[in-house]
């Protein structure tokens, strides 16, 4: 088993390195589904060049990464240019290993909760109980899902900064599940500093730590760590750039979404067609939509903060202003942790077909629109709309499956009405 796991990691690295050295690597790097104004490595290289020439990088409309990203990218491009492909691959392998660690710790938590609550379960709920063998296979599947998901492979080959963002998020998940509140707060602060939307992960993290310990420190530690770390990152950024102008070029750019380059998100087409005097209202509506699900989901999924965090990660991947396939691949790799919910899911075939169809049709419709001129923006947006619909169907189906399993564990699998077995009566 151990040898097979190592072989899996080696194969995942080999696939990435091989694709990086093919003629199609440049084509992959230019795909709008992978590279956005916020994660494109070409833009990072241009920002580093402008900075090396003493030109303010945030005065134009090219560079929108954070100052710390600019600082570390300058070092990597100067000193590690030849080893950059290896660095991206190593980060992806570390992300897969961290996600596998999350799955292992989460599986142990599920078994402990089941052992504690087993007396409350119905007499016929034994087929629904978890076993260590089933959960261990889920751990392997999580790593395999990240290593061999086409979305994460293509994101790594394109050398997008989403690779680094996924590594930070995987580390934050690990610290959350393993019970390191100070580290968790710092990592979520780093992820928030980089792309703003991960701030919502603080809610499931705090729920997780308060469930472990009812003391006040379980709330104060992650919260103070987050605030202090984010404040420190902002101060360091201001020192690097010599001012606060980076705020408008980074977070202002994320919130205002002025660049309407096509991507897999919902913003670009809608605001291309939007009348300018309605723009601010709908912009606020779209941005709030990425966070409005935090409260209701936190109330309903308070007993499973890890599932809550994965669901929030999925919703922000759909509703953020500049999403990429690398964001989708991260939360999809976590789905094998809930393989015990698969029997309760009812839309897997439809959702799977939608993912395959839209992943194939997206590049085709884009080429027909941009290069051949035989289609228009409606064709490509229809594909991206179907892709995002498939994501929403997937997440909601998983959440409904969780609720169904909880119900059957407590009330049994036999349906009753007023204590009498329900029967189908034909008229």
C-alpha cells in the first residue's frame, strides 16, 4: 500500500513535468479558464520586470498580485528561474499530501463521533455506520483526486499562482482539523491577504476549535492570530511598496471587477451587458452572494465544520469575481472524504455529464468566438453558466446527502407516518 502511494505521487509529478516540457504548455498557460488577471504568471513576470526598472507596478492595469507575492516572485525569477517548473510541481505534491492528512484526521474524528453517538442511532442503521477500512480508502482517493484532476494538473502546467494559494488553503485545513488555532488563524490571514474570499473559512475554523474546547481561548486564539497576522502582512506590504496604493490595485480590483476578460465565472458577461448606472448595485449583490451562505450553512452544518468549510470553499469558487479551474480542483479533491454519502446523492450522473461536456465545450466555444468568428459571447457564457450550475448541483447534492444520512441514522431507514409504516396506494 505504501509503495503504491509513493508511485501515485511520482506519477502525478511526472505527468506535470512532462506537460510542462511539451509544445502545448504555452497554449495551456494562455487559457482563460486557468489564467485570470489575478493568477497569471505572465502578469507576475511583467510586474517583476516593471519593479526591477523602478516603475510603479500598481499604477497600470497589469499587475494585481499582492506586494509579498511581488517580493517572492522577484527572488524566484532572479535565482530559481530554471527550477520554477519543479517548484510548482513540489507545491502541488505538498498540497496533495496535506489534503490526504486532512482526510486522515477527519476520518478519525468521524469514527470518534460515531462511537460517542452510536447509542442514539436507530436499530436498522448498522449498514450506514462507518468503518476504518472505508475511510482509509477515502484518504488515498483524496490525494489521487488532487494529483490527477485535469483542473489541478492544467493549473500547475500553466504555472498560475493558484498553485500557491491552494497550498496555503490546504495547510489551513490541516491546522484546523489537527487543532492548531494560532497557526490556522495565521494561514487563513495569509490566504485572505492573497485573494480576499478565504476570510469566510474563519467561521468553520472557530466552530471546530470551540467544539474541541469550550474555553474562551478556543475563540480568541484563532481570531487574534488572524487579525494580527493580517495587520502585519498589510504593514509589510506598505513597506515594500512605499505606500498603500496596492490596496486599490489588489482588493479594489477583486471587489470592483473592472477587467471583463472572459473566464469561467459569472461576472464578466453580466457586467459587459450591464448599464453603468446599475453597476454598483449589482456589483454589491454579486459580491455579497459569495458570503451570504455562511450564516445559514454554519447553523445547519455546525456539527460538521470540515464539511462546512468545503462547502464555503466551493461556493466562493463559483461566486468570486475571477475564478479559475484551479480553485475548482481544490474542493473537488476533498469530495472522497464523504464517499459514505455517495449512496444518498441523486444527481451524480447528471452532474458528471455536465462537468465533462462543459470542460470539453468551453475551449471549443471560445475558439469559435475569438479566433474563428463563427460564434459570439453567448455561446461561451452558456457553457460557463452550465459549468457553474453543475458545481452548485454537486455541492447542494452533497449537503442534502449529509442531511439524509443524519436523518436515517437517528430515525432508521423505514419511512413512517404517525407511527404507521407508509404504503403506496394506487387509485
